[in-house]
């Protein structure tokens, strides 16, 4: 499998922050019901901060691909981060 592909970078650029978001969300729920935890994140206005924090993991992917001269995958990580940010903004505006 060729790892220097745009779609590979996009997939990882969306997958890694999503996994981190689920882990943070489960840690913040603290045993409460998931809808209650979601509403608490929206009401306390920390949802966008958590989404931005999740995008930071893409820096690791970005530099990993850049140092290995996988430029198409590097571009894909950037596109994936933008897509994840747009989805996050849509969630913010629709939830609040």
C-alpha cells in the first residue's frame, strides 16, 4: 500500500482527531449519560476547545509525513484537519 496518497492523509487526518475526541468525551462524561455529557460540553462552551485540542494530534501526523517526504499524505492531513474543523463548526452552530 502506497502511503503517499492524498486520500490516505485525509483518512488519517479525520480518524486520529475523532478517536481522540471520543476518548476525551468519555473521560469528561465521568459515568454520566452521554447526552448529559454532550449538553454539559455545549452549555459550558468547551466543545470547540475540545475539537481544537483534538486537531493538535494532526501536527504529529503532519511532521511525520513531511519528514518522510510523503507530500501528498501531508496535504491530505491538512485537508482532513480542515474537514474536521468544518464539521466541528457545524456541530457548534447546530448545538448552540
